[in-house]
């Protein structure tokens, strides 16, 4: 068997939202199709993925370097030991040939998105849902039925005050979620504290509410928010500062005893290692939020997990970034803490199967083969068009 073609297209997100740092008006996403010569029900098996949320399309690197490397490789060198399926580890190694160490973000998203599309094909060829393939390979065969899923929101929108925020949280709890994350840092601190108090009136205890500052704060503001938020004992305080500013992060962690969440803007195993060694993070409470398709993909993520394990971090501390079907399978397959959800926020890229329902804070894992984008009509229309 072999990969016969790989394609990419950039799709605009069409979102009017903004967080503490930027708006999404120019945001695009790369959609990838990996076409194989394996035929199922009269059609070639195609693996799909997209580059998750919040990073722009990266088709140039894909077309210039990674697609040609895969397509030029001897097809047998990309297969697993049975010879009947692709080996994503080998495809990753092939893409990384002639790549200089470091400078991860320039390629980690392109490489990771292609790698996840290869996994979709692998699972379809194995005729199993991806989470099951991952559980068998990386979690001792412990296949999960459902995973914890919290909902993100609380964006800044013109005219939306504390009452608007409370209505939003009420609606999300009514949809079956038990935990919500809201934005902070887009307003003066006193107003943000009032927003948190309003949110807690609806959400209940602090464990049901997290806040996300989107790495917006300099030192004075990061420390001021840490001090102001500490009494509320929130589930976590996400990205209080630049994720690579380990010294400042350690300072925040020293003065803020509840949980901190970070990692969605770190793209390599090495940077996550630096985070836990030098960022002052605490394995007994803090939360790591790597975005897997943006960080070289699933095989590399398994190495990040092994590294974290050596430093005493349990899998339940991982809540990968990206409220989408790829992350859902990864959380279920590896047995991680949970996943996030952004219903209706990121256009066709938001969320899970069209008929997915959250019950009591949990989402049932899909059981169709592969990642199951076929159950997301609007997104699958784009993917199918790309492969046609
Ligand atoms: Mg975030």
C-alpha cells in the first residue's frame, strides 16, 4: 500500500470574536487530505485533519517540503511491520529529514497536521475509531467510553455585560456542561473580577470555573491578577503570561496557590520539559494544554507524555487545547484529563460530530472508523471537496 497524493487548502474561519490579545478576523486553517491506494467500499481511504485552532494556515511549508518528502519516499519505508498499514512514526521521521533542530513553530503545525491525517487513514484502514487504535498502542488497551469535556466561552463582545455572561453560562450548563472557562484580561482588573464573581453566581464553586488570560499580561498585571483571583480557588488560571517566560511563570506560581494551566503555545517536547523544569509548575495541581496537531502530532505527543511521566506528571493533568474531534480521540485514546469544547465559535472547525451531546460534563467517544469527520457535515464537505 502507499500514499498516492496529499493535498492542502486554507479555509478562513469567519469569526468576529476577540480575546485579551487579538481578534480572529484574519484567521485561517489548513485542511489536509492524505489519499491512499487502499480501497474500502469502492473508494480510496483518505485521512483528514486540520491545524486545530488559533494558528494560521501553513500550506507553504507543507507543499514546499513535507508533501514532496513523503511522496518521494520508497512507500515500503513508511509502512508498519505488517506491511498492511502506514506507520505514523516513520512518516514523521520522513518529514523531519533535512530539518534543523529547534525553531519548532516554523514547521510543527504543518508536520503535526499531516501526521494526524495519517492517523485518520491508519485507523480507517484498521477499521477502528482512532481513540481505540491509540488506547491499544499507548494506553495498555484501556478503551474509554466517554471523556470529560468542559466548555470555553466568556468572550468579550460589545454590549455584553455581567448579565450577558451569566446568561451565557446558564445556557452552557443547560447544554450538559459542568465546567466553563471564561476570558480575562480584555477589561480592567476590577471589571474582570466582577465578571468572575458573576460567573461564579451561576457556575457555583470555583472548581466549575476556569479563566484564560491568553498570555496577555506583563509582570505587574500577571501578579495583580494572581493576587485578585487567588481567593476564588478557580479550577485553573490559564496562560497568565508569555508561555516561554518561565521565570515570570514561576513567580506567578509561587504567589498563586490554586492551579495554573498553560502549554497551548508550546510546540515541542523540549519546551514542555522546560516548562515543568523551570516554569515553577506543580505536578499535583497544574494543567498542561499542548495542542497535539500543532506540536508535530500524536507520535511526538506520546514522547511528551513519557517525558512528563518521568517528572511525576499524571495523564489526568493534561487537557489538550483544541475543542475538536481530533483532540477528543487523543484525550480518550491516551486517557487524559479531559478536552475542551467551543460550540459555534470557530465556524465549521468547532466541535464534534453533529449529533454529539454532552451529558453531565462528559462526551461519548465516537465509534465510526478513523477520526469521524464524516459525522461533521459542513467540515466534511470541505474535506471531501479537497480529496475529490
Ligand atoms: Mg487558552
